[in-house]
C-alpha cells in the first residue's frame, strides 16, 4: 500500500530526483522507510532516461516523469501544445474527489483510472462495470457518444442481461435502399429516384458495426440479438414523387429482401420484424400514426422534452434531405411531411417498448430525430455515425 503523497512533498521529491539531491533530506523518516526501494527505482529510471536524452533540453520540467508514468500506466497520456503548454488526462485517476499527486502515481503498482464515460457521466449506477467495454464498442462500431439517457439505458440493459440472463436486443429501423449519388466531396446523397433490395446506405452502416457488437457481447458475457425493421410505411411518401413508378407490392417486397440480407450479414443472432404486423396490419399502423400526427399538430409533444422552437430547429436541420425527397412539394407540404415522419418515430418507439422487454435502439438515421422515439416513454437510443444526406 503506497501512502498518499501530497502535492507539496511530491514536488520536492521530483525536484530532488531531477537535481540529484538526497531524497532522505526531503522525505519524512517514516515515509522514507516505507518507500526507499520504490524511490530508488524511480530515481534509477529517471537517470536512465536523462542519459538517453543527452544534452538536449527537455520540453518541460516533468517530461521524463510523464514518460515514466506513461510506461507504467497505459491510461495516462499527455500532449505538448504550441507555446510549450502541456495537456494531460491525469484527471482520469481522480479518486474520492481528488487527483493523486504525480509521485503517488509514479510509485503505485496499480491505479484506478476512470474512463471518459465515467468522468462525463458520474451519476450512472454500475457504469464502472461496463464503461471500458462500451468505450471500445463505441470506437470500433463508429457509434456516436451517447446521451446521458441513452447510456443509462444501455447500462441498465447490460445489467439485466448479465444478472437475469435476459437477451439484450439492439433494435434498428433501417431506411429502404433508396438510390443515391456522391457529391463533390465523395459523400453519398440520396436521390430517391428508385428503391432496391440491397442493404442500402443505412443497412451497410449497421452491418459494418456488427462485429463490434459481437465483441461487446463476448466482453460482457451476455447474449445480444439484433431486431431489424424496415421502412415499409415509406412507400406512400416515396410514391409522392411521380417519377418513381414503384408499386406498393414491389416496394414492400424489396424492403423485405433488404432486411433479410442485413440480418444474414450480422454475426450476432438477428431477426426481421414488420411494423405493420406489430400494429395488427397496415390499417392499424395508419390509424395509430394519424392519432400521433394530430397530437403533434396540436402542440402536444409527449415526453420528447421538445417545444415548438426545438421542433422547428430539427426541421431546418433535415430540410436539405426533405427538399430532395419531396422535390415537388411546397414548404408547407414539406413541414407536414416532417411532422408525419416525427409521428412515425414516435410510433416506432412505442412499438419497440411493447415488443421488447430489454432493449436499446441502435439507429442509423439522423440523430436529430432521436427525441421522437421517446414520445410515449423513454427509449434509449444510440446512433451509428452516418455521412449521407
């Protein structure tokens, strides 16, 4: 057990090592007796690095100590910025409300470094049990940093999966395989001229994240299943463009084949579902959807936490897409289409909650639409990064 060395004593110890002064003169007797061997080893490593750097001037006074700390604890990192200012992540080692001194960290065999998620969301219970694996999943799966609500829901779902053996369902609603082109920067842009039966832009993003999902399941020793749903209800909005010439049956058939291809490409167990079937048929979907549209038009935004200015902000962020999707419509008609789509998200969130008892949404659409999933109840939603419009 390494005694806690306060910042003042730490500075004196490191200065003595730097200048080759006797440590016994600055360290209290009882502390020196405990740490003599470790302090001697630290001094030896410092001198080795000092010799290897030769006569070169060090970038800053603690540079060699930072290199030693980095070699001992891989979580530690530092960067030298312009003007020789130094930025470190030593805050990750914070414990019981305070950051240990540099000397304490240098002498310790092991330290408890908090993850970035733990530092950002300190009030989420049990996050420390899962944070490292979640961070690896976010990076490997190209998933956006989650909101507090989404991360809390994910941790709770992982806890249920681990403690009760209940599978964790990652539920994804996937945009149909609409045609697209590339802009001047090479980024894909939907043209909405036709629809195919391949995974599409959204489905490909989900498939590319599949291996990271499987690795998360192995790391946490839980069962993760995918539930893949398609935009079968979008055939109405797709056919508002008279140039598409797609029949209802043709559109729905392509969506069904698209989902089967996506499910077959995922390493974790995956099943496809139908929104229409979950509503007892297409008429049930349209009736439930129409009721939500009416509530939104009356200014009732459910549990989304939105008000009208926030709604308008989301609309403006989506306008470039809608102007391509609904090319022949007026601004008022496009607004109505946006409200209709918001209602679709609200209904999807409701159906997810009714169908799955331990789930989070893994979305491949635009993150600004996230609040609508929680129109009826909180729906934790994580987003895979997308680059298409």
